[in-house]
């Protein structure tokens, strides 16, 4: 695929691959080929996808032959984005999806007392660095270090809270729950220092929602409500993608 004829589109309400194929004079198949793993019937608002520009046919020559194909002009739509934002969005969404996926696997390991609990714990801790490293080129190493510390604390507290909840340890549940939300407030404060775009109260509410949904997922898993457990994780995943998009928007706004 030639980058010269590729645009990057941020999904808006009502977008479908069929409508986008018409807008950009391409095909649904070409869009799917340009975005491995895309779910055509579950496009998420804010998701960024690559769209190979289509071509138009010129008028038939008198001889009946077809004139050479010419590149279509880029559509005048407001949600085309830069290649930099497209690449950053992919990395940020992957980092946050890994964060929630490995947290889920850790929940399953602890609740079901699996032998991979230590390995799962070590793997989920790596996601703190993966996320914080994405902020370093935009806000500096000091900011990256601060975010890494807070995200690591978030994961350590979360792992301890999963164990306490599994063991019905009321005293530690209360203590760790308080520490978890305090950590989220500190993280919101840190984000608000990075960019005027990161409103502290908005970030705080997003992070608190992330904790609320993770606890809902944990409760359903412990209770054996597996359909509700899966539905809870679906909400965790969607909320994580919203946070990823929010953070990328702030990085691109400076």
C-alpha cells in the first residue's frame, strides 16, 4: 500500500466500512486489508484506521479503451488525521488493551488459584512501562518516570486487592480499595500537569470508572457469573480504548 494514497480516519458516530468505502472511493476489502484485526461490525468511536485512497475511472476513450486511472483527490472531511497520530493511536490502544487483558488473566489466575499467578503478575507489571514510555517523547523522561511509578503502584495495589477479595479479607479490602482510588487521584493530578488538555477531573472520573469496572469484573468472576463477567470485561476494554484515545488527543494537541 502506497502511503502517498493512504489517509487516516478517526471513526465517528454512524461510520461503517461500507460508507467509508464510498466516501474514499475504495472498497471494504481494501480497508480491511489495510487494518488487520479490524472488526467491521464493531467499529469504536475514536478508533483510527488507515484507508487506501481509491482511484477513479476517466471517461472511455473513443476507441473503447480505458484511460489511465488517476488518483482520487483526498476527501474534504474533518476527521482525517496525520500518520503520526495514526501510529501513536495504534501503540496507545495496544498498550492499554494489553493492560486490561493481562489484568483479566491475573484475575482468573488468582481467583482460580492457577500456577501461573506469579508469571501473570510479572507480565501485567510490564504494561506500566509500556504505557508510560509512550508519553516520554512528548512530555519528557521525568513525566514518563512519574507515570511509570504511579501505574506500577496501580497494578501492585490491584493485584493485592484481587487476592484480598478472593480471600474475603474485609480489613485489607477496605485499606487497599482506599489506596487504589487515592493512587488514581494522584495519577489524575500528574496527567493534569502534562497538558492543559488533560482536565484533572475528567481524568479522575475516567480512572475511577476503570477501577469500578475492574472490581465489577472481579466480583462476577468470584461469584461464578461468567456471562456477566465477560460482559464486565467488555466494558473494561471499551473504557480503556476511550482513555487511550483521550490521551492521544492530548499528546497531539500540544
